[in-house]
């Protein structure tokens, strides 16, 4: 299968009876997401260079596959939205974090993996960080999950009420502050378990871990397949460690946090073994976005140029390790380009619903709702099974938090239409006259534009790329008029102008006209 994919097998070498049993049963799904975990902070990737080991996370790769070219997004919200909806965050408007109390969040018209798996008899739960909106309508239990217990924001936002200048007036916090850690259920019950304080941050991941373990037990006892999305608060700033992990690595506070994080991944894996369901459980380990290096030493590490909040590879490429017994051969290395969006069609195929992308494009009912959307993900199950030699994804779009298209990847090539220089807080978007060309095999770390004296000569020879890249962009943008779309919010209001307000008014008029036409069945 070439240098892109090695050692993938269907599992023919396993016991035939075991393989037949696995094929007949719907697999359980355990998706574990860290928060801001750097590509280079996992020892399976860094090969021990960071001075500590993550044996439990590495175990997933040793018993499954390690991905080199997997993509999240440039921010927490965008990466999580891409995974759970299978759509580009540009469509769902979930490109950046929402402020407390904002009406902006996951839209009701966007189906989630949980919505679709519920239709197939799965028990579904999400534990830990959500970050897809903080109003009740945005809670996971209104989007296909039976249970949710977790926080709704990034950690540093939740500790703001304890900072020096935060107003002490209770009314201010009531009107503008974050909600507490929420428990909610599909029947509508919602409980606020109290704020995510600095002290609670030391043990919050243990609370979420206990919930995931208990849900596994409940599903196995009920003899039903389960989907658990387990989202830790590690490794988002600021790291508040319980005493037994402080200084444990001897490297840094971030490394100490990774040791705690790895231990908890091990507990989840051990629970699958204890319950006897490991052989029929897909385990995915990944994170939302690239490493946040600006906060080092309480920040992640990546070999790629750039960081979280930018559209360089360092901001978008993330670690991913997957164990899929009977489908992915242990010790596999996968160099095919994959993205979080691809998991929705892949997991639905595993659960017995092939071609869900095509079904949703025409109109599909799941979890009591009617959905008609364009899924941007691709089904990777045939690749993992060894039925095809190449992955289905040929291109990837790189959008900023403000919804600007900065870059596109096509096969091994990347065009940077605009670049972001600086860190997550002060990056400036620059638009060169000519798109910057990168070959991600010859220069995976995007060093050539910054360091090579021959780069301009090489780039001039490869401007032929502009033509096929236009085709890639045309295919994506041509799908926008026919399917729902939510405009994104912006963290920085500097782009507001009279022209932007006029454009917004025109868009609202068009939306109102479209609604009127729909009510009259005018196409």
C-alpha cells in the first residue's frame, strides 16, 4: 500500500470465530479527547525525547494505529465541533469559543454522532469538557446524548472569578460569569454541581473519569453498545495539579499533568478489559487543536511550525491513536490524511449504517429529528479494513477563528493564501501577493519558506498547483447554498464596520426570504 499505509489488515490472522463474533456485534466506541495536548507530548510520537513516558496512551498505538497526518482545528470549539458533527466548523459557525451566556453554540439542525448512534440502539454519554455553547439548548443531552457531566468552557475562563480584578459583585457574576459544572439528562433534568474552582480543577478529571467508568458498567449490564465521548480538562491552561503529581516528572508542570492524564487513560483501558468488552470496543485518542506553545512551560510541544490559533501545521495537526480490534492490525502507522470530520461516517459505518453521508444529504431521520445536511467527513472504514490502498480524503481546508480561509491542502501539497505570524494572542494575519506553496512530504514542518535561500526559485516552478487548488475550493463552496449554515462569531470585534453591519442586514433579509419560500414550497 505504499509509504502512506503499512501493516493494515482485516484481522484474518485472528481466530475466525472471534472475527465472526466481532463482525456480528455493534462495536462499543470510546473516544478520549485531551485538551490542547501537543503532538510531541505523547511518547509514542516523541520517542522519549521529552523525558517522560505516556505508556497507556502509547498502548493504544501499540495495539492499534498511530496517525501522522491527522487534523483537528485551530481552536478548542472548532476541533470538538468537527468531530461530533462531521461538518466543517465553517458551516456550523463553531470556529471559535463562545462567551458565557452567548446564544451561539451547536445548532439544532446539525446531527451529531450521538444522534445517529441513538437510532442504532446505542447508549450515549459525554463526560468532561464540552465547549459547544453554554445555554440549555446547547447541552449534549439535547444533541443525542443520554447523559452529560462536565464543564462548558476552557479552564482559564472558569477560574476568572478567582482572579484579582474580577468584580466581586454577585450580580456581575450572575450576568456575565460562567455556569458551573453541569449534570444533565436526555429527559430534560439539569443540575448545576457548583463552579469549576481552582481547587476543583485538581480532581475534576477524576470526577469525569468515575462517570465514564460507571456508564460503561451500566451499558454492559444492559447488554447495549455504548458511545462515550470522554473529554478531559488536561492539558488546558492553567494546570492545577493534585499534590501527588506535583514535580513527578522532574521535567515541567505540563509533563506532570501528562503523567496524570496518561494514568487516567490507563484506567479507562483497564475497565474495558475488566468488563470483557475490549475486543469489541473502538478506542480513539486525540485532542481538539494544535499545541498552545505560547504558555510554555505550562504549554504543549509540537515539531511543526506555528501553534494553536494559527493555520500552520502546528495549529491544526494533532496526535491520534486508534485501537480497533479485528480491523486495524497492532503496530500500524498511518500516513494518510485524516480529519476529525471523518469519524462521523466512519463510526456510523462501523455501527451498521454505511453511506450515512449520502443519506444525510438527501434527508435522514434520527433520534426523533429530521436532518438534511452536507457531511464533510469521509468513511475510513474500508481503508482500515485493508479493502482499499488509499484513504478517501484528498483535501483539507484551514479556516481561522474568524472564518477566513487561510490555506488548503491537496494531497501532499499545501497553499497558504494567508499566514498568521505570532502566537495565539498576538498573531497577525498577512496576505502575500502569491500563495505560499508547501510540499508536506518534502517539508512537513514548513521550514522552507522561513529558512531556505532557494525557496522562491522552487516555488516558481510549482505554480501549476493554483489550478487544481481552485477546483478543490469550488467543490466545497458550491455545497454551501443547498444546506444549512450558521455564521460564526468573532473574539475580536475589530472587523466590525458599517459595511459589515450592512452585509449582516442583507444576509438576514435573504434568510427571511428563504424561509418564506420554503413555507410556500418554492425551490
